[in-house]
């Protein structure tokens, strides 16, 4: 029976017996269940597939960049050995805050690369009070 | 004496055209209901963005039914085509009689309602929703789609209930879609399947969406154990910009090919999302999610409310719809949780079943409820982002379910 064929239910709805109603609605449930799950399962497969392809493409690009960077580093290290510079923290930012920011950066990028904080500045005034209120409203737990 | 008679006639004319003589008892009941809804929208803030215009539209149409009146034409008989009364009018000859057309324009809300009737407003609302939706949690955990699909089972189960209560298949389909907990989808499907039920279905759908924090927690707690509710889920992987850009394009291709009836809703949702994720049309994205969405929300709310006139709304069927809508909503929540439990078992306890209830759409309220109930068991547990996956999957799932219903019973 084609999907369109089920629309015959509407015309016959009022004259149907209880048994017929049961059979016809079971057909709609089955169709709905199978189609919704099939489409969404297909979507799961496609998302997984293209995510894998994208991450492979991007990791390939990243490893190439890393290689280039490593080669450049080698050239530099032959000429001089330089210690990593201290992050340039703006005056008035306590050491504890610098440590917390460093920890947050490390937890976010851990494993991917070795992040380095060059400077820490107060954002001061980049976001209006209304924008702050919006962020709070959208991020607070229910 | 003549002046007094003229005065009395004028007063009688005003009285006859006023609501005092034209409104029936049903209209007064509806005025009371609309005032109660206005109270809920303003004082209790239950989905005020939609409930307030809906309630006001309901109030207007019951005070002045002509505001939703369709345009019509009266044929006035004249003796000759050159009759001065016919100047500026279309003159028609039927048989030997000559008439001129005296047009009566429709009410304000009748014209605005055409956007609902023709299925224009709901997809435009979806455009704005697409601009505001982050599909990142869903892309990071595509299994969320299973929960989004499971929560739609309530729609089809309620369809059965409605059929057994004597509704036609089209009406049952429109009632079942309340379980999708998605206002624009419910309105879109109802305008296509059972436009005469639009008022009661829209009001039931938005009322239940507003009541998500009250309806869902008892079901969630009844179907899960303390141990399941306390599960802390692993952090989601970061999703690249390219994946986010590809997602709307792939989804719209897939759904429009397999289920064309869902294409208007899903297409607009994904277009809005592509505006957002592409990052190259910020102006359009902002317009779609702010100005356009706000304007459409006003038109949609007021005109949907205006379909709830006393004679249309005050029927036994409305009570049945409200009861069936609640069942649809509860079933959707329950099936989402039950599939969450299945996933909990299959993954060896890595999935918290509470995120399953968010599959009923109602973005982001349902996800917030998952977060809240999860935190009651474990204050350090943050389920919000995990629940956003099934939540946005529910939007896609309900649009797909709408496409199925339109195809099957439309």
C-alpha cells in the first residue's frame, strides 16, 4: 500500500468500526515510526561520515603545519636557545588569575598542541551591560 | 419631536451595531478566557512572546468578530449603466438586470491571517530559529538524533487516541503533532490538515510548551533511577566550523529528497542556520532572528488567537484536544526517557537518560529541565549542552514527523 493510499482513512473515518480504526491507525504509527527513525538514522550515518572526513582533512592539514613549524624551530634552535617568554600580564591582574587563565587554556587545548600565552589584558568595556545581561540570561542553568 | 426621533434612531443604530446586541454568551466566555491567558502571559510569564498576542487576538475577535471577516461583494441593482450610484464601481449585467458591485473589505486580521492559512509564517519563524540554533552539540554527538526521533513516537500514539475519540485522520494528525512540542510545526500542520481546529491546537501546544518545567520532571523521575539521573557525561568534542557549515546543507538535501513535505520547515530552518554558521551574511542573520522573527511572531500570535472565536472554540472537541495534547506531550517525554535508558544500558552507563526528555523540541526549555533535574541528584553535573543535542534533534524530528503526517493523511 502506498503512503498516499492511507489517506483513504479520512474519507472513511466516520463509518469505520473500532477494529478498522485500530488497523488503520496502526498503519500510520508503523509508517511514522519507520520513516522518522529511518531518516534520522540515515542522518546519523551521514553526520558521522562527513565528520570523519572533515577531521581527517583538518588533521592532515594540521600535521603538515606542525611539520613545517618543527623544521623552522630546528633552524632557530641551531642559532640560539631562547627560553619561552613570560606572559605579559597587564598591571593589576593578580597571579592567581593568570594561573587560572593558563589552566583554562591548557584544559581546552590539551593534547592538540602546546599552547603559549603571550599576553593577558583586561577586556574592559568591550561588552555592554545589555550584552552581559544577554550572556547571563542565555548561559545560566534553568 | 423630529429631532428627538432622529436622536433615538441614532442611539438605536449605535446599540444595534455595538457588541451589546451582536455578541453571544460564547463571546463573553472567550473574553474571560482571553483575560485569564493575558494574566498567565503577563503575570506568570508563560511563553509571553506568543501567549500574549494569541490571547489579545482572541480578545479582539470575540469583541469584534468583523476583524476576521472575509471580504465579500454585494450586487446592487441599478436601472442603467450610467446611474450615478455606479460611478467608480464595477458594473455587471446578469440576464437583463444591471448591477454594480459594492465591495466590503475584510477585517484587518483576515488579511494578516493569510500568512498562516497559506503556510507562510511558520517556515519564516523556522528561519529565525535556524539563525539562533547551534547544532554543534548534535554534530558532536549524532546519537542524539535517536532521542529526537524517540520523542516523536508520542505524536503517532496520540494519533491513534484521537482516531478512537471520533476525530478524522486529518484532525487526528493535527492533534498528534502537539506532542512534537513545536509551535510553528503544530500551526503549519494544522493549517494544512484541520484549519478549523487551529485555535484550540495552537493554544494547547503553546500552553504545554510553557508548562514543560511542570509536566516533565515527574515523568522523568518516575522513569529513571537515582543512579541513572546522577550519570555525569563526558565533555563533547569541539566541532569545527566546516562541519557546522556542511550540516545544514547536508540535512536539507537529505530531507527534501526523502520527505519533500517537510522541506518548507526544514529548508527554512537550515537556511537560517547556514546564515549563522557561514559568518558571511551577519546582517541577514541578525535581521532574520530579530526584526523578521519578531514581526512574524506578532502576526502569527494575533491571527492564531483570532481563530478562537466563541462558536469555534467552545466545543467538546476543544476539551478532547487539550486532553489529547497533554497525552501527546507526556508520551513524547516518556519515550525520549525510555530510549535514553536503552542508550544508557548500551553505552555501559555513559549516557544520562534525562537528556532523552529534551527530544520533544521546546528549545531550550526542555534542555534546561534536563539540566535542572540532573543537578538535583548531582549539583556538579552539567547536562545542558548534552541535552541541547536531543533538543535540536527534536526540532528536526518533529519537522520530519510533520512531513510524514502531511504525506500520510494530508
